[in-house]
C-alpha cells in the first residue's frame, strides 16, 4: 500500500505559502484554450479522443502519493493511455502552467484546495465537471468545474502508545496530558497552520478568529509540553522523537503503517477539527486535454476513489463504499462527526497572513 511521502506534504491546503504565488508566473498565456466547451462533450466522445491522444502528463501526482500509482496503471490498462508525472508543489504547478501558456507540457495537476481558486483566477484552467458533479460537496468544487477536490484530509492526533499510556481523543485530553505535543512549524507549514485552525474551531473560533486556538497552544507552551521539532514524519515516529503529533489523518495513518501500525493510535479530536483536500486542475492549454478530462473522471469514479483510500486519503464522494480490507485501516467514520470544512476560504487566507506573527508573539515566547 502506498504511503504519502510527497514533498508538498505541508502545502496540502490553505496557508501563507500561497501568498507570493502571483509573482511566480513569467509568461503570457495564449487566448485560445485546448477545448472551447469541455462539458458539451459526451463521456464516450471524451474516451475516444483520449485514446487517440494516447498519453497524459501530470504534475504533482507521483506514484507514491495517495496511491496514484494504481490509478495511473488502471487508466493505462483500460484505455491504453501512457502516463508520466513531474512531482512539484502546488505553487510550482500553477507557475509552470502559467509560464508555459500555449506551450504546455503538463495536462493535469493536483493542488491544495486553496490553490484551485488561484489557478482559476489566473485563467489557466479548463472547466470539466465530470459525470459525478452532483455528488461533489459545494465546498469541494467551483461553480464551473475549474477545480474539483478528489480526496480529503482531516486534522488528527497520532499517539505513540509505547510512550503515551492514555492516547488523547480530545483537545481537552491534550491539555490535561503529561506528554509532549508536536505541531511542527506553524510559521511555514500549512499542516501546522491548519492544526491551529482546528483547535480554534474546537473551542468556538473559526477562520476569522484563531484566538481560541492560539490560547490553547499558548497554554501547552507554558506547561513546557509544546514541541516544534521537525518530528512529524516517519523518522521521528520510528525513533520515538514524537510522543503525540497533530497532522492530517492520511499522513498519520500512512506514517504509522510504515513504522508499525500497532504502535500508534490515530484519532479525530472529539470537540471538532477541520477538513480540507486536494483538487485536480486541468491545464487550459493541455496538449492532451481529453486524456486529462478522462483522468479526472476516473479519479472520481468508484475505482479511483477506492485507490485513493488505499493511500489513506478519504474519498470526496460519500456514496463510495470502500472494500472491507480498505475501510478497516481508516479512522472510523463516526469520529468525523464534528469535523468541518473551511467555510470561508477568503477569510482564512487573510487570517493566515497574520498567523506567523501571532504564533511568535503569543505562543513561541512561552516555549520552554
């Protein structure tokens, strides 16, 4: 089973890393898209044209991330479409598509949800809704299909049971524990920033009000129990450097599985957490646009959603029934009852700009 180890780990969703993106593109985009109206085509037409194209080139969708390998192999086996990928961050993907314009070398990319609107705003996306449009939650797509979330993640706790006798199941448990809590670098890592938002939500805050989350971590810091070490990874977990960590559920599950699944407890905090995800964007000037559209279609199919779940990424389509052997390795569904998606992306982007400064002044000053 593939483990999520891709370099864009910490840019899975919203964060300050997107703020300098507008300066990344260096070229002018052409005026004519690859297809004028993708949604006017039937699925059969898309399949036929995709097989004629015979290949699809992706960015940020490597074999070792979210079990992409199996999806790409199945697309090749079923349609005879060959695949190549160049791994890069969400910001790099958009900068590449923008700078290349009509000389596109990438057909499709996978970006953190906050980068979807940026790609759309830069007018580099080809809108395609797929046949699964009505099953995609409103928060996980734009109005026209310029970007669509394919899988989701939720901020979770992962506890090393060899060091923590009573693994936490709530934020209150964290506050009352006697172990070190690792959050990573809130000043740079999106995963860590979203942990602050998750704590804020749990204690009555939201995208516009992070104070409850800052207060929570400030208290941990005052107790001498907040770790900002770089140990939210396989190496840190294997060496026992992390006692309790806060990270995306799919990373927690993937890392735990790679080290020793029985050694770690992964839970979604009871009071509340935050949900986000990754979205596909199809290059407006793709050389193989139909193959890219077909890839998005397959990603959202039952088979594609199950493949992602094998890499511990939860399907975006709720109607997908996971095989028992896949479902039993995921966090139980009932634990997600109080996990909510970001409701206001624009508000969060503005709040995230201030988070590094607030983290320094209100939390790090208390780290012992």
